C-alpha cells in the first residue's frame, strides 16, 4: 500500500512539474516481477503519436497517429510480429477538415483500402452531431451511400467540455438509446437507457485518473495495484 502511494506521489510531482511528457510506460505486475505492457509517446504539444502494446507472444498492436498544424490527419493500426520484424496494417483512418463548414470527416479503410465507414463531425457550441455511413460488415472500394447503414449521435457537453449526454440513432430502430453522465470530484456515473439492458454504474477516479484529467493527458491509467508506471519527459 505504501509503495502504491509513493508511486502516485512521485508521478504527481513529475507531471505537476513538467507538463511536457515524452512517454508513459505501463508495467504489469506478475507475482515478483514486472513486465512491460504498454507504452505511449507524446510530442511536445501533448499529442499522442504512438501507442504500443506488449505481452502477446504472437503479435502486438501498434497505433501510430500523424498530425499537421496540431490536428490529427492519419491514424494507423498494425499488428507487429517480432519474429518477422514486420508490422501488418489492419486498418487506417484519414481525417479531413473543412473549417468553413465547421466539419471534420474521418474515413476508415481496411488494409486493402476498402472503406469501412465515413464519419462526419460537426460541433456547434455545446452540441456535437456525428453522422456515420458504414459498410462495417462488407467494406467496399466503391462506397455507395444508398447501401450504407446510417448512424447518428447527438453529443452534449458541459461548460468544462465533458460529455454529459449522448443520443445514439440507428435507422433500424424507432427510438435512440441514451447515455447520460454525472461527474463529481471522486468519479462519474454513467446511465444507459433505451436498451434491453439499461444500467447505471459509478466509475471511481484513481489518483492517476485525476492527474490525467487535470493535465488532459491522452492515456488511460489502470490501477496501481496491478500496474506500475514510468514517466519520461522532455
């Protein structure tokens, strides 16, 4: 318990003193030893440009993100096979921005360049509308909007930019299903309604979560009982 508190204290000092984090390495605790589980690398602007997983003997997923003028322009997922020293692309997304229309467009492709989906984001004030045309089951190199499944989300944010409500629309259903969020200093409550399995759950923030939220770090920390973290910074 004391070791976990010491790790959190050290991490708090490091992050508090240096907002320019270079990398975060996650180790998984296995009995009396640590094994590298995941690493994220960030540029000096705080953008995560690499997340790499470890531990699978056959292959491990690597995500690479490219930016231009501070905006994400490409995201690539590949499986790295250590024995062959090669990374096989599984999917990639290309982002386009149309400032005059207040629009961001994400097109996700399969490895053979067949289109999986085209997603359009438009945010006005505290409301963001996300419309998706997807060929999820049958990716195509000749996307026909008439044959696509159409999805739409309406996302509402509070004054701090946190999501407080999301309406999921699917053309196959008459009514949307709803996610609602309520936040406190210790965590947040997520309520799902409009489905067969309506639920309400509370997610408690760890000390690392609080630090990540405060510094707006694009990294999901796990508990310090089973994981340990190492921070490198510029």
